[in-house]
C-alpha cells in the first residue's frame, strides 16, 4: 500500500494534510517535498491527519521531523492528529511524543 496525500481545507496561513497508507522509505521523500511546497506557499500552520496511516518507519519519522522543522522555521506550527496504534507506538518508543504536538483528531488539533 502506497501513501496517498490530500491537502484539505487550505487557507492563506494553514492547511490540513490527510495521509493514508504507509509512511516509509518509499513514500517519505514525496511527503517531505509536499510539506516544503505547502510551507513555501505560506501555509505554515500544518495539521497532519495520520488517521489513515497504518505504518511508519524511521524514514517516515524523519519526514515528520523535517516537516516540523520547516513549519517552525517559517513561524508556524506542525501538529499530528489521529494516530493509529503502530504509528503512535513508534513515536512514543522514540520519545517523539515529547517533540510533536499530538491530538486525538483534526478538530482538536485545529483549535
């Protein structure tokens, strides 16, 4: 299963990026490129909806960290929402739950 990305509800300054599939070595470069494109357009407040992501590996974590860095350097935010069991476990195991702002769902992350 590949990764699909859909930018939802973009505004001038923010966007929700819905991911579905596997965020891994094969899909991470495309995700990083998409985040950079969105930030370059001035949408620096990012909520990444991971409710459709079934698997994240180290490359996927690296892509998420890259997105966090890009958004923060542009003066924005990068929030994760809707984590399923495997991605949540990997993020917690790597202690990245201390780095990312994590929300139960997109609506909570947008507040």
